[in-house]
C-alpha cells in the first residue's frame, strides 16, 4: 500500500535520525483515538514486521471519563494489528470540568493525561512511549512558545523521564498532518471525535489557522520554520533529514 509506505518513510527517517528505538524495547503507543495516534499505531505495527531492530508494541488509551465513549472499534483494530490494547479509566473530565471548572483546561488536562499514560506504561512493562506529534505540531508548538511566552522552544524528538525511567519518542515529527489525514481516510482508521468542550477552541487551533494563512502567502513557510528549528538545534532537533517544503506543499490537500 503506497499510502502506508509514504508514512513509513517519514517514520523510518525519524527513528533512525534520533535512535528512537533500541533492540528489544517495549513501546507503548499513546492512543487518543484521534487520527495522529491511530496512524502512528498502524505504521509502527507495520514497521515492527521488518525493522532490523526488534521491538514489541502495546497500545494504551487514557479514558478521560466522558460519557458514551466507545473504544471497541480501536480494540478491534488492535486485534487486527496483533497489538495488546489497554484502556485506563480515569475521572479527568469530571475533575477538570465539574470539580475545578477550569476556564483554560488544556494545560492541566494534558498534565493529568500524561501522568496516567506514563504510570500505565510502566505498569505494563514498557520502557518507551510513542506519541503522535507530527511535523505541524513541531512548528505550531515553536510558534506558540514564541508568541505567548517569548521564548525559543519546542518539545524534544526524544525525552528521557528520569522519575518514571521512560523515554518519550515522537516518530511522526517529519510527517505533515495533511499526509496523516489522507492516510487515515484511505485505510478507514476508526477515529473517534473528541467530546471535549474545548476541542477546536484552543490557542493551538488559532495558531494552526494563522500558519495556514501565512503558508498560502509564503509557500513553504512551515518547512523553513522547521528547518530553522533543526539548524538552531532547538531542544534536541538536528538537521539530519532535510524536508523540501516548497516541493512538498500541496494546498489542495489542506
């Protein structure tokens, strides 16, 4: 399948460039039920079959506690991929929206979800957690930090958490979101829409729209920003694989 090979080409470069997977690692994929994490799960399951470094996979979903959530389609996908699937029940939504009544819930929510995911990964014997952050997330995070905090920074391709003895890896950092969206549609990934009241009304969504507008006026802008992050060595990024933004940009797939 050419769509899968396309996604795998990005992942293989990122994994090799940053030594994301070591022999006999057990990698937990954090599956949020969105297109990015499901595409990552699907691709890593395929990579596992032929990658020269042997590793095993597990999938973990942190159930936020929203009413009516049904993860059975994801469980079925994991059965097809031969990946053990674990749903971790929490009351995160109740704490954030009912108890604390947070007006800006994203930061606390992310912190609580990370804590639950990392704890579950360790309990399940995993030493690495793979997250679905992609190319556009890198650029958006960099710009959000610049605009709102006045600092140069981003998340790292690989992060070691000493307290939990876990490595966080982000194999999709070279993969544009539009390619993931196309792939998810082609293979009919069981994406579950987010029930979060804040979904689509965040600072990240505003930055996404701003960058989309600027990129249409200045073709390849996001790729040049990504290249600057690599050349400056921001938070562990290195210019190991260069992406050609002008050639790769396709406004029709936005």
